């Protein structure tokens, strides 16, 4: 019913040309413009085709508008979701006065980029250095114990990028350790049970305190 109303609305803009013949003597040519008008009037299928094209364009326009609105709403929801994750990380760091407070968004972005759990990086940092309080003394900006505290970084952000890339299996030099692994398997490679028996379980327990993996969803953000 709604579509029929719209079609009638669009059709209202299509006017059939009408030719008035009274001004032309019998047998006299009515001119090329009038003849062209006659040709249009004499072929109603042409007019119908034009109408249908306009209607198609009309619906395509509004469908496109709907799709754009949906895409914008989804992007807004995902942005809000990312902000909530970052806030959860920073809130945990701040509650214990940890130096890595403020890096939550960077950790979330790098986790998404490398397809790892968004809580993994902050939890490792807490387990390894109490969120930067006891960062490696022999290396700069290394709060993750990365490379047995023998690797320097120019900033916390650089360290986050490097560790996330490796844990996500995106470094050709270490992908045989981490690519295609679950969070548990990643942690067991990061610090094997033979070195620290319950390391993986300890980190995952911290992850659960920072936030539940599924508790922040797009639907809860948009509700």
C-alpha cells in the first residue's frame, strides 16, 4: 500500500504532452516540435518506461539512504563499544594507580587489528609488571616482559603494537608460536607451564576481572 502511494506520487510528476491541432490548417505541416510531441503521445509504452525508470530511481535513492543510515548507526555503536572496552581497561589500571592508565584505547585498537582478546594485553602487563609499576629495568618501556626484558621500546604505545602483532601471529619471525592459537594456547607459549606453572590461568583470571569477553556487545551499546 505504501509503495503504491509512492508510485502515484512519482507518477504525478509525469505529464503526458497534448497537441492542440486547431491552429494548423488542414494539410499543413504542424512543425517538427509538434510532430515530436505527437510521436511521444502515439507511443504510450515510451512514457510508461520513463515512469518506471523514475520510480526505480526513487526507490533506489531511499533504499540507499536507509543503508547509509544503518551503516552510520553500526559505526557509531562499534565506536561506543570500543570506548567502553578502553574505559574498562583504564578503570582497572587507575584503581591500582598503574602507570599504563590511559593506554586502554591503544590496547583495544591493537587487539582488534591483530584479532586477539581485548583484555589479553592489559592482563599480561598486570601479571608481568603490575601495569608498568615494575617494568623491565634493563629495557625501556617494556611492561610486558617481552623478550625476557632484553628488548627496548621507544614508548608504551610502541610496546603495545609489537606485543599485539606477535601474539596475533602477524610477525613472520614468531608466527609459528602464536598464529591460529586460542588465548590459552597463546599464553602457554608466551610463558610455558614448565617455567611458571599456572601463568596462563593467572593471566586469564586478571582478564575476567578487567571485563567479561561478551559483556560489552553492540546490542547493549545501542540499547
